[in-house]
């Protein structure tokens, strides 16, 4: 017992030193926010008030209390299915709340203000501008012509992405145009700081956003928040496929505090982990059912097809779901015990779901996906031309930035799982790690991985719960670790500017 206590003290001490070193290094300027001369994030220029910090602290404290209570409850005995569903649903709701509280605690101009203004900067996204100016009159005709339009866009956000986000904005704009009462209700519920952001944007000579459009933009940010925090549910299911309820809870409870998720909202990148985690969870559970001679049946094939459909939805938004599809394929191929014939049929079922969803999107919008994806790839290949970024430097920096993006204390627990119980770590983790290594070594991503690789994080978090439970961490250790992740996130939010354009 004494040796275990000493070991936990060392783990928590290491986490505390890492967080303190990171924040102090960034505050002093000794640690660069990227690679000097190639790519660095600028510092926040807004004033950080004590009141806003207290708001963030209260939110983090309440979430830490609930997550720790759930960890204690799952350690006493395994709740029934209804109890398990209730606790996880509560964790998802708490995740939504803590992300709002932390963002409300940001420096002036960087809190909930960004929920509206970020979407109005073409350098940040550009999808609202395309939907409002080019597609609003006739969205169906614009999307049907998208495969021709995309050729002229070059290395821009719309130029490097499929039309899913433009279609989404078009749908929300059509909603508020058709139902003024919905727009009025959304505007009435809008936080004062978000309203002020819209007003300040117009006062500075920027875009004057009409009330209906404000409502659509605000609704977009709300959907982003719900999807981002709601990733807790598929992440829990992904971990639960091969881990105990307590280990799955420990994996999911760190998710909403991860720095990248909060710092990059309301950019659409923070929605994508929900789809990637859903696709991988469906793949893992379908393979488990199909590999079981007793449970094998139609439901397993339905889950595999649904996994492909989730990947297809993701591919309507970003080509980053191509490597997620490879992760899903590796999960299917690593299924035991299963014949190679069964494993290959699972991949075929995933492919059927993917192609079926792509075909439905084509029929619904008229946007032909294959040509669009080809042009997206062409534009993506030009992203770093003339940027002067060094391959070998970014191969290492990408790994460091990913660890910071996930939360250093959570990474410590995940690393311990690999050292203490590598066979107990879910296969989804290993499959994701292999694909991330390939993506990193390919040189197709040199910087900004805290944003670009967010959709790879859910399977990596499955190792965190294994580390926590195998090291027999108690509620005190969990409370301290969660508090340290929250401290890292709030500290980074106070110092680094992420979602606004680099003027």
C-alpha cells in the first residue's frame, strides 16, 4: 500500500510539474508557441479579469466534483444498464456546462464573443460567407454546381473541404428565414457577449450581420458545443467495448476539459471528434458481436454499416476522415477470434454504409462527391507550398502539440497504461496510434495539429482509463488530475489566441 501511495504521488507530482512548466514557460516567453520563423500562434491581447477567471474556476470545480463522484460510484459496484446510461448522460450534460463556463472565463473579446464573430471571418472558416452570399438564393443549384465551383477556390477553407459545412449553413439560414419566431427566440437567448461581438464587428467596419443570420450563426455554435462535449458518449462506448465501466468512465471524463476542444470552439473542427468516435465505437462493437458465435447476427452487420455511414457523414465535411476510415479498417482487421473472411466482410459492410451515405448526399444536394474530393486533395497538396516549414522539426513538434492539446495529465495516465498494461489497452488506441504515426511521417501535416488532429483523440483517450484503473487511482488522485487538466486549459486560454485570423 505504501509503495502504491508513493507511486501515485510521483504520478501526480509529474503531472503538476508538466502543467506548471508549460504555463510558466509560455507566460515568460521561454517556450515558443510553435516553431519560430515558420508558424506560431499569437498571444491573446484581451484583458483577463479576476471575475472571469472565477467563472471558469467555478465551472471546472463543479465538473470535477461530478466526474470524481461518478468514478467513485463506478468503483463501488457496476450499475445496471439504466444506471450506466444515466451517469454517462449526466457526464455529457456536465461536459456541455463546463465548456461554456470555461469559455465564459476567457479574456475580453475571446470568450463567448467568438461564438458569433469567428464565423464572420473568411480567414477563419468562410463557410457562412459562401452560404449567405453565393448559395442563399438557390442552395440546391449552388451545390449542384459545386464540383465546378470548387476548381476555382484554391487553398482556402471552402477550397480544401467538401460542401458539408456550406450545406449546413444554408440549411440553418433557410430555417431562420422560413421561421422568424425561431430566429427571434435564438436572438433572445444569445449571451450578451456574443451580441456585443456582432455589434463590435459592424462598428469596426466589418460585416453587418442581420438578425436572422445572427440566429443561424449562434445556432451553429450551439450545435458545435453539443457535438464537442457530446463526444463523451461515443468515447465511453468505444472504451467500454473492451474495458470495465470504471475504466470507460475514466477515459470519457477527461474529454470535455481537453484544451484543444475549448480553445478552438466554435470552429467546426471541434464537432468532428463526435463523428470519428461514433464511427469507431460502431466498428468496435460490430466486430465484437460478429466475432462472437453466439451473439453473431444481423445487428452486427447493421452496426458495421452504420459505422460506414458515420464516416460518410464526416467525409462530407473534411478529408481528414480518410485516415479515420483507415483506423476503422484496422479495428475490423484486428478482431479476434474471427476468420479473415469475416474481417474482410466487415470492411465491405463499412464500405457499403460509406458509399450509401455519399450517394444519399449526392441525391439530396446534387453535389457529386468524387470530383469534389479530387479537387479538395489537389488544393490540400498545395497547402505548404512556399510556407518554408521544415519536415524534421514538425515531426517532433506535432507530437508535443498533440500532448498539450489532449491535456498533459491525461497523457501521463495514458503513457502509464502503455508501460504497465499494454495488452489491456483497447485495440482502437493502437490502430489510431499507427495511423497517426503514418500521417505524421507523411509530412502532410506540419503544424496546427491541435486543430487538425482533434478527431484522432477519442481512441487515444481510451488508454487513459486503463492507466487510471490499473494504477488503482483513488478519488483523490482523480480529483487532482482533473483539476490540473482544467488549470492547463484555463491557463492556455488566457495566453494563446487560436480561432481568430492572424492580422
